C-alpha cells in the first residue's frame, strides 16, 4: 500500500472520530465500523491479510480512537471494551510476528 494511502486512511479515521465527538456521526456507527475492521483482522481476512496489512489497520484505528475515546467509553461501554480487548490481542499477535521475523 502506498504511503499516501496510509496517510489518507489515518486522516479519514481522525475525521470520523471528530465527527463522533461533535455529534455528526453516532458513536454506535463508529463502534460498529471499528468492530467490523477488527473482526476482519482477527479472522485474517480469509488468509489475505499480511502482517503489514495488520500493522496498517492497527495504526489507522489508533489514529482516531483516542479522539473519540471519551464518547465511546461513555455511550458504547461494552463495545469500547471489546474494541480495546481485540486491539490488545492483535497488537500481541503483531509483536509475535515481528519477533519471529527477527
């Protein structure tokens, strides 16, 4: 993936997170999007997801998640907990893959 695309994806995630903060987009919508993205990562996208792809998805989510964290934790507490737990698991998997490469 081109670096420009990664940069654009991160900016789009920040934009959506800010739209949640300002009430333009519902916190439920962002929560659903994030859970779907993470579920795809967890399943490996049918074997099509590389370690680099996982890295990009996690970086993209981390670009916007802190902006909407307060809103998500108060309005979508269960989903927010699931998002954080899944992110933790995927970050551990990513670290293991990086260690195996070294």
